[in-house]
C-alpha cells in the first residue's frame, strides 16, 4: 500500500472527511486530530490528485460494471472525452481495467424519472399475487350518448 492509500485508510478509520470545495481547495473536518491534519498536509498533492480524479470520473458518469465473464470494467457514456478519463485512471491506478462503452441502455435519471419508471417484474412480486390479473374485457362498436 502506498503512502496516500495509507493516509486515506487512516482518515477512513478515524471517520474524518477530506473533500474538495467548490473552488477545488482541499478541506478537512475541523474536529480532526492534529496528527491527521499534519498527515493530510504532507500528502496534500497526492490526495488532491485522487479527489480531483474521482470528481472527474463521477462528473463524466463513469461506472464500474461486471462483464459477462465476471470481470470488472469501467463504463463510459457515448461522447465522453476519454483522455482526461485515462489520466484519472492512472492517478487511481486503474489503468489495467478495461474501458468500455456503456451500451446496456443505462443512463442517468432524474429523481422524477426514477419515481415514474415502470416497476420491474421480479420473481418475488409474482409469488405475492394470489391469482393472475385478468385482462379487461374488449369492447367493440360505437358508443352512443
């Protein structure tokens, strides 16, 4: 494990947050112990590079997916500029992972779209029904008032 990984593990174990603010400045919890603050100052450039790479990959919609043979890959949306993504993968030491197009029909949804989506049929919902739904009766012809 490298130095920055060890620092991030220590921060995680101590439940101390480190983040980038809107201006791209690295911030740390105010109640963090002094030795952890010093450690963050010592590894500031590496932590800043990791946080920036994560922000870039999240903004680009990069997702971790499982391939049919069970391996993992990073999936990107069509139209994504791949050069910054490749640089971020190097910073995160994920350059050995395949980078594939996300063509599974997955896309980002707004909260409203997610709420209005059609329910997915599952084995559990099918078992919970006591009897199958009946189709409405068909009506032919004109209706008069």
